[in-house]
C-alpha cells in the first residue's frame, strides 16, 4: 500500500469511518485517483464528502473520487478473501514462470499470498510481488 493511501485511509477513518479506500494512486504526476467503497454503495454525495474531507490534497492534485465499478481493484488480503471464487487479473512486478499477468479464479488468500487457478496452472503469488490486480467480468 502506498504511503498516500495509508494517509488517506487514516484521515477518512475519522470523518467517514464506513468508507473503504480500495486504491489511491497518483496518475501522470498531477492527478490523484481514489477508488472507494461503502456498505451502502457509492453515491455522488459520498464522493463529494470524501473530496471535501481531502480538501488540502486538491492544492497538489486534481482529485478523482469514484466507485470501483465491475473491475474492482484488489489491494489487500481481505479483498482477495472476500472475492474467492471470482475471476481476477493479477499483474506482477517481475516475471513469474515467464509471465507477468495471470487471469483466473481466486482459490486461496492467506496472509502473505493469493492463489489463482490461471489458464497455465495454479500459482501462489506473494502480495509483495503484485503490481496491480482487479476483478474481471465473467
């Protein structure tokens, strides 16, 4: 998890405790993209409240706050556990077995690694090796 994401999570825990930050990433050096989720769903009003809670970040970045959509990012072990049985695309930082992208069913999620039944076999990928991951439509 990035330090900016950890900072945003800590700040929103105070003002919007039910909001889960799925991904916070700086894009192009000047845009901060934030994917959030909420048990009651993500509404425009919720996105506006999150934007206002992070007002000072708008001095440095163009801030985009949105719902995860169908291609929900997976960034934490709990995300992988919640979606066991679903298909995901996992991109690794370095090649593993000649590949950097693995698409398949999430079949296991421990504290250190996720296990995916990909087209080329079942593989366990340590979370530290994952560059980016998201659900894919079935």
